[in-house]
């Protein structure tokens, strides 16, 4: 595209022409935060000359209380004789191509402002150097001029400091989020639980915990699958399973192929193989899996990139002890991970599910009725999490009872209720379902 080619040819020092294009393209696509950009960004802040002219036209249309769209901007530039000077109609039309599907324009605004200030700093330093080379200037005059310049730059920096949003703006955001058709609410697919907590919302940290082998990863995958079906996409960070193994569960369930056959491919029939191929063909092309060695830095970088490029509503970190985190000991690392996960949720406006182990029960503790104190590294996790969910299957813990019997306990819900919900674990599809366990020989069902 013309504008991308131009952006590559321009110097990249102290500028981000790509973010300038994203901001202009978002305004043309009528992003709801366009007004904030108009109030905080001026044409001189743009590095790319075409971008500056186009933005100036947008401001003029806004001043006239006219619609700010590609047609209106082009008509305005054409009447002033600057249409072709600004790259032509193709350049203008291409501004909204490949614009990241993000709600907030804040990163673009802050980056453009920052680079503009840095360019001013560089210009000031160069001017001061030239003054020093002028023999006629006295030391006192030089120091006074530089002091006044530094004072002006400091005032500009103070004016650009983020002082937060008004209560009114927050209220408008609340009204938008209450719209059931647009609001992101991640659910787990168990009606009683979803009614109890109201879903997982953007900016929330959710802890999913259980004893080993009960189904923490299965629950996290279930949340991802339901979110994807509703058009909300996930970055699944797996430190325990390779991407192909993680996908294997969903594919086998969709293709109605017994899961044990995924470990014994020679037992897969031709019809089952065809069903697997069809199931793979329907897998999401937007959700991503970050596998192998996980670090907080790697997760944060991948999440930011996905949010910018295709949008991101859910991050799953599976699981806490397999993420490399700075800290002098394991407890400090767990605290730092919980804080980093919560910060990432708020920064990107998405939900973060942190899969967490339970510490071993002490003598006298009831394994069937865990408390927040049994969370591994419980202090920080219990404090920072909005919701804590405990998944339990007695058959896995004690090898007694019905293999399909399961329950979900909401141990913490910041804005909702806590409680216990009985449900069913489908051992054929490896999914948690509504309703109590079914009678019959579950093992026989799984082998069919």
C-alpha cells in the first residue's frame, strides 16, 4: 500500500508513522475515542507530512461539526488543492486498511505525543550546541536561554501527563459495557456458575485451581472454545503441553473420536481420520497458542502484538509454576506473576485466566471443601484475583464414586456470589456439562 511504502522510506528515528496511520485510520472508521484524540493531538505532532495535512483536514471538519470520514476528508483536501499533495485518494483510502481491531486509541495517542516531545528535545539540544559555537553569546545569556527552554519543555511534559478519566467518561464506558450484544463476558458453559458470577469481564484476573489431574486445563480450554464461538479470541500460553497436544483434545471431541486413540494413531479408522481432518479445517485461525518455555516478558509481548493486530479478549496462562518470573524465591515469583497477570488484564482490557495448582492439604484440612488459603502462593493470588474457581472430581481424588460426577466451587467473586454447583464431567468429550452425573458404566462409555 502506498502509505506503508512511504512509511518505510521515512527515517524511523523519534517517530512511529505506523501508529500515526493507525490513529488516522481508526478516526475514519469512527472509533468512539476519536474525540479524545482530537482534544489531545495537534497536527504538528505528526512526523509524516501527509498524515499532518490529513489530520488538519479532520480537525477543520470537526470544527464545522461535519462528519469526519474518508469522503469528507478527500473533498476538503481537493477543494483546498492539497488532495494530490497529501498522497492522493489511494493514500487516503488505504489509511483504514489493516487497522488493528482495538477499542482504545490511547497507545497511539501517547506514542505520537512522546515522539513529538523527543523530537523537540533533539531540536533544543541542537539549538543549544549552535549557540555555544556563536562567539558573541555570553555564558550568562546561554545559560538563561537554555534554562528557559528546559522550563518550557518541562511544562509541555507536565501538560501531557495522564491525569485519569472523568467519572462521566467512566459512566459512559459502563453503559456501553452493559450492552449484551457488544460486551465481552467470558463464560465456562455451566449455567448455574455463569449465573452466579456473571461471566469473566475485561480487566479481570481469574484463578482456576484444582488438585492434579482434575481438569484445570480442560476448564481453561472450555472457556477459550466458548469465547471463540462468540467471536472473542484467545492467547493460550501453555507451559505444560505442546500446541498439537493441546489442540488434539478439541479436535478429538469435535470429530467424535475417542481421546485415547490420539495416543495410538494406528487404531484410528479411515472414517475417524476424515472426521479429524474436517475438525481441523474448522479450527480458529485467530486464536493463538504460545507453547514451550514461558516468561512474563514473552507472554506480555505476544499479547500486546495480538491485541494490536487482530484483537484479544482472553489470555490463558497454563500454569503458574511453569512461568519464569523474576523473584528471589518461589513465593516472590508467584506474587510477581499474579501482579503481572492483573496488570496485563487491565492494560489490554481483556480477561486473564491463570491456571494454578493447589498446595498439598495439611493434616486436618478438608480436601473436598478447600479455602483460599490452599491456593499456591495464596496471598497475592487471593488478593489480586477478581474470581477464584475450584474444580473438583472426587473420583480423581479418591478413585471412588461416579467418574462423571464433578462440582465447581466459586471461592471468591468480587462483584457476584460464591457457592458450589454440581455438574457433570463428560469423559468421552472431556468437557464439563450442565446437570448431575449420569448413571451407568462411565468407563464403558469412554471405550466405545
